[in-house]
């Protein structure tokens, strides 16, 4: 049977569903973000479940044209997964509703490329959610923006793709009860190359919050952004297998670290006989030290092609439960700035500055790369950095991200009709400096560095017009 890879969007159903969904959630008290972050870190430890069409291909990235006929877990038992999670004292699960090859394991109306056209013909997301709730565990969902089956790739994204994303997220947050978090992948990552401009982050973020206000949005973008601020996520995320490691000494952001129990994220033919990771090390080197620095640890356990967790993985989870007990809430989180969710209108605009040091010129401070910096020449006594917009723009937030925290005092100003006007003046010793203010309109912004401990450098200046 050949499946149409085109996108089927039910426009009126999608548009009409938003008010209904908001009303359906209105009887639940809405928590502020700080409380949601605290609740998440208090959960301490959960189960990631990579289970999708790659399970049947011995690859983590599946062929985007793989037939749904191969997805056939004849012994699917989500209750077994949930009980395995409880044996390790986990508190929640998170399943891959759609991975990078675009196969949906729920009963979606957006595409034929889904589980209802497989031999299983059962909604796996529904069975997972019901089983985990029945066992007293919270329900999270994973969703990939990158979708190679539907050609949702760099340099090919259309408005229909964005509408499909919105429709799919709407289904996932409407039909499966309370979702504690939506963990998003394949977005603004070096390997996916789909930016927050290609698929507008703020639109998706606000959609999630409009349907389920208490649902955290976590984007697995930890490789790109500094550890000291929440760029495009409610929770700072770290994928250990990709070399992203949280500081076990200095982290003070609400965080998530993920790692697979087996050798890969999805099940492989070698898994039943290959050793899994050492439960003792997982407890002593991951769960305990991460929890001590405001980080929740999510351990991936990949079900096999029957839809069951292998015996060696079950044994490891039980051993974790013998070694570690969930002691409940952690210490109160440090106060953090609200997440940055809006487009950066300073990115790639014309920049200027006082004299730079050697080749570290002004263009490095708004190139959307936090690993490069503008560095002031050491002979300049009062350095400055400036961005000129291609046209007058309104904005209400500026960020100054340093390579190292050297700048101690600064002032900000903007140019309105040829007149420079003040925005901020004073001390700020943070490495990531975030300034929110009432909306203004101007053609330029300028950062004056009034004092610094060492030679001043700026990795990125951001300017935003966030919705409030």
C-alpha cells in the first residue's frame, strides 16, 4: 500500500478547536512558571521512551519512506513500561510521539503516515498516557520539529508545514489529558538547521500555553545557548550523548539532563545481550549530583519490537530502585529571568563599534553564534557597540551575552529620530545580562561599557519585541 506523504490539514477544525481547548483547561488552576519549574525539578527522575518506526530499522534515524507496515509491536504493553519506571522510583514518562522521520504513533488527522495505518492500528500515545497515569506517573510528550518524511527540512519549510506542526501539537495537547511537558527536538540545533525564524518559536510556544497553560515547553537546544539563561525553553536541557554536560558545581537554572540506558536511543538487535549502563554509576554520577544542582534526570529505556522492555533493562531499573530512593522536593530554586521566546531582530543587522582587538570585529557580536565574540581593543578607555536596523523597529528587551563575565557596569541607549535616549545605566555583573523595559521605537541600539574587570568582549547582543 502506498502512502501519500503530502500534508492533510483540516483548517476549520484546527482554528475552531483553540477556544474550546482553552475552555476545557479553564477549570484547572494556572501556575506561574517559577512554580512549574520547581514542580519539574522536584520530580527528580523519569523515563524517556524512544519507541517509533526506527525501532524496526536498527537505526536511530529511520528511512523517511519506510512503510508503516513494519511497525508491528505484537505484544505492546505500556503497563509494563510504567511498572518498570516505578521500580526505579521514577515519577514520569516521556514518549517519542513523532521522531525525525515523521511517523506519528497517535491517531492523527494530519497525515496518513501514522500508526493507524500500521498493522497495530492502535493509538500508542493513548495507551502510554493511560498506563502511566494508572500507575501514578505523570505524562510528558516528545515531538520532533524536523520531519524528513514530510520534507520539513532546512530551506524547504512552507506555511503548510507550520500549520501541520500546530495541528499535531494541538491534537497531542487536546486528546491525552494533562501533559506536564512537551519536549521538542530537531529545532535550532546545529544538525537540524531549522531556525526559530523558519518555524516561529513564539507562535508555537504561545499555542502550547493557550491549550495547556501548565505544560512546560522544553526545547533540546542546549548545545547552542549559554548555560546562564533560558533561551527558547522553560527548562535548560542537556543531552549527554551529544556532549552537553551540566555543571555539577555551578548550575543554578532549572534543568534536564538526558541519557540512554542502552547504547542508543532506539532499540537495536544487539540490545538484549549487550550490557546496559551501570546502575551504580547512574545513581552516583547522574541522579544524585544532578538533583543536587536543580537538574532532573531522564533516562531513556527503549522498548523492543514486541513493544516490551528487555529483561536486562528491567533488571537495571530494579537495581536503580534498590540503590536510590526518591526523597521528594528539592531545595527552592534560585530566581531566574523569564525565558527569551521572541525573534532576535538584531541578528545579522549592520553593526559598528569602537576599535576592535585584532580580527575580533563587531560582526561577531550579532552573528547568532555564542562561540565567537567582538573584543574591544585594550587601548580604548570607553568601548561601545552599536546595531543599526534596516528600518525603524519597536522593541522592549535587550540582552548582552559575554564570552566571560567581565563587564560590571554599562549603559544602554537607543536612537529615536536622530536623538539618543537612555534605557538603562548601572551595575550588572551577570554573564548574560537581560534588560526588559517598556516598548520603544528606534533605528539603533548602543551598548556603552562603563567598567569591566578585564578586556571587554561580547558574544551576542540580542534585541527583541516580545509579546506581553
